[in-house]
C-alpha cells in the first residue's frame, strides 16, 4: 500500500479492524476509493486473506472486479495467487469474474496453478473456471504454468480435472517439454503415467541440460535418448533451446 492518499477505510482494512470497517461503511465511506497506487480496500483485504472484511466490503457495494493500478489484477486474482480459499469463495459467490485476467491475461486459475494452491484450483474449476484457458500473452495453460513452476500437486489436480496434457503454448512448448527441460522429474513421471505422447525433443532437451533422473524416466518408458557431446569450447548453457514458456511467467503482485 501507498502511504499517501490513505483513507480511514483503507487504514482500518490494513489494521484488520472489521468493526471499524463496518462503522465507516455505515457512515457512507467510499468503499472503492483507492490509495495513491490505485489499490482499493477490497483488494487489500482480499490479498491479505481478511475474509470477514471482504464480506463487509462486498455487502457494502465494493466493486468486485476493480483492478489495482500497479499490476492490473482483481481482488479475486490476488486472493487466488496467495491461496486464500475462503476469500476466493466469498468473491466468486458474490459474482466476481472468474476469467478476468492480470496485466498479461493470466486468470485467477492460472495464478493458483503457478503457486500450487490445490484447494483454490479445485474450487475455481468446480465453479466453472476454464481448465484449458489460454488467454494470456504466451498462451500458457494453467497446466503448463504448473509444469513450468514445478508444482506437482497442482499438475495432478489439473489432470484429474481434465486438463489437456498435450496442449502447447503459442511457441509450441508442451507440458512434458517444460517439465523435462527443468528437470521436474515427479511431473514428468506423472505425465508419462497419464499417457502423454512421447517426443524426442523433450527427451533430448532433458539430456542436453543434464537432468539424469528425467532421462532415466524416458529410458524406462522405452525412449532411446542420445547423450549430447558438447563441442570443444562450447558452452552448453548457451546451446540450450529457447524456452518461450518462461518469457511471461505469472507475476505475483508485490504490494499490499
């Protein structure tokens, strides 16, 4: 929060003073007036997990989908990214937009997948969030984002919910390639167990990056993996394939 332009309501929210929040709302305080950074009382309460205050503000008519100025995310997105399940439930039940994205189009489900908040993932999908959404700039799915971040439990949860395990991003990066390239062996094992299509590129990328445990998983699955031989004076790091799925990762807001 910005120390300037703080209203009494914003101060009460920051102090987690639900009674004062109720008094100020009853006295006709502007529930949507932001601080100097464009952060509203509902955004602060949602990001911090203050469910009682969120309920007060929603009942008081606070705008549920008003985005903060610095990062361009809604209160629901902020709560989902931090794993505040009860706040997420409150906002969704109050009619908050489940598909409203961040500055790059990443949805609340996308944010929850990035951070590995399984209970939030399960709830949002149950509430109708699109499990294969690709509205963000790089066209990453929630599953691909979880693979990039190495969140195995989130990957399992999304697969159980019917996420497309083959769906690539805008640059052709698949969940298997993303996990293999980063050495996330438990996720590779999970995807292989789900019957994901094997491709030589994923195998060779794991080998090129020296992820021996992942390479062994591919071998156990019957894939022939060639061990790369770096040329003399060649830096293996410089020869790695580009990874578009990391160009626009899910960003968690720093403020509040």
